[in-house]
């Protein structure tokens, strides 16, 4: 909810609170519309005398003072100012007000109100986005909403490690499946995989080749595809969970969600043939390990917002387990680093899609 400041704010107060000059001017003063000092002094003096005058004259002078205040000294920029609701009387109040001008109740701190307003605007924006989309090469992607999570291994999983509080503030789309060989060949014109099959995940690709795939797909689709950051990857993999795996801590259940050393038979398998996590993403714990966008960071910060890793480095990040890995390497928190030129049959990728700020 918004209102116009400047003379319209004064006139709004006049029309809405036309009983007395005091009430009209109070609306202006509480809304932080600053009338020039000389006029403000006259207005306040007149309020004390006005109780003996007829109401119609008071209201008329109120309107004149409001208009004159705009002409000679109102410091408002005439823009749009957010409003919030008083929790006591329900009246609309400017976000910067410390008390409600209607009932006198204290208002929340401006920062709290701004955060609430931003959340409301974000929810409106998210409501306009499709929960699942499909592009021209048959790749399905699901919307990942903003949120926060604890990234990395707790001491119970990996002694000596420390988790980080990470905030993801921007929505993005994540591919439901790892990139398949038919999708890769459609975009790149070749198939480097050791295990051949149209629906198998592409593997034996370097980070550079995976990034090149994203660039070419972006040109084909007219939208920005890229490798997910490792924060986005783990956030999507966990899908709101805080356990070792997205489905819990019970390692014996891993076979229902992942192709790994105990059930894969030393090869990859068609994507999407195991259970998805609660956000609809398949093969996050197995089949092939996945390249991420980041350079590897030896000393990450404790609290991060939309981390994208350092601007340069030697190794790129890979996340998730693969068909040859033991269960411990398939945990949501597990990651490693590799030279971006390395290729081997355990390593593939999935893509993310950037949601433009005006979408």
C-alpha cells in the first residue's frame, strides 16, 4: 500500500480529518511532511486559538496552510511512500511514523516494516512465476524460492567442520534432472560420455565444457542458463531438510533415492529413475557428481548472502555423489574441488536458470 506525499498528502489529511485544524495538521506533521518553519509556527499558534472559532473557518484556514506549506517549504519529494497498518486501530500509517497519528499506538521500527513490505512484494512477484517450466530441448526446471539454510557438514557428520548460515534471496529455476546425453548432443553436437544412452546423464565433461553448454543453451533459448552456485546446489538438494540426506539420516534408505556404489553396478543409469527430493529434484545424491559455478574457497565466511565464491581460483567445485561413491560421499553437504579441465565418467552437471529481476 502506498500514498502520495507533498500537497496531496496534506490534502488527504484535510479531506479525511476535516473536523478541526488540529486534526488536519496533525496528519501532516505525523506523516513527516515538514511545513516551512514560519508557517509551522503560525499553524501551531492558530490551533490554540482556533477552539473559539467556527469549525468552517478553521477547516478553510487549514486547507490554505497546507497548500501554502507545499508552495513555500514542504520538503517532500512528491514520490510514493509505503504505508503500513496500525496493529491497534487498523489505520494506514506511513512506514516512518513512530506512533499511529489516529490512536497514538506505537508503530514497529522502520526496518521491521521495510522488511515486511519487501516480503510482501517478493510474494507478489513469486506468485507470477510458474512453479515448473520446460524449455525447447525438453529440459524441465522447477522454481526454487528464496530462503535460508545451514550449509556444510555438522560435527556429527564430519568432525572439525563448521556450518554456515546462508541466505538465498533471489528465486531461480533448477533443472529437475542432470543434463542427459541427448540434450547435450542437441546443443553441443557431440557426446563425450563413456556410458552411452540418450537418457543417461552426460559425463566425462570438463567444467569448461559444462559452462560452454550453458552459454550455447542461453543463446538458443534467449534466457540465462548457468551452472548453479554450490550454495544454490546444496539449498536445492536439502530441500528444507537439516539431515545428512534430503530424506533423513538413515543411510539404509539411500538406495531409493540414488544410484551409488551399493546398487549402481559400476555404471550410470537413466535420469529420474529413483525418488525425487521434496522439491521435485532427482539424482541429487547419486548417478553422477555435478559441477558448480564457483571457484573453490579455502576460507569461506561464516554468514553469507547469495554467495558465489571467489572471483578467481585454481579449482572449481563439484557437489553430490556418483555411481561409484560410498554413501558418505552422497550426503547433501559433501563437496570437493577439481581442476576445471578434468574429465571423468563420474562427473556431469545440471543447469540453473536465472530469474530476471523484472520477471
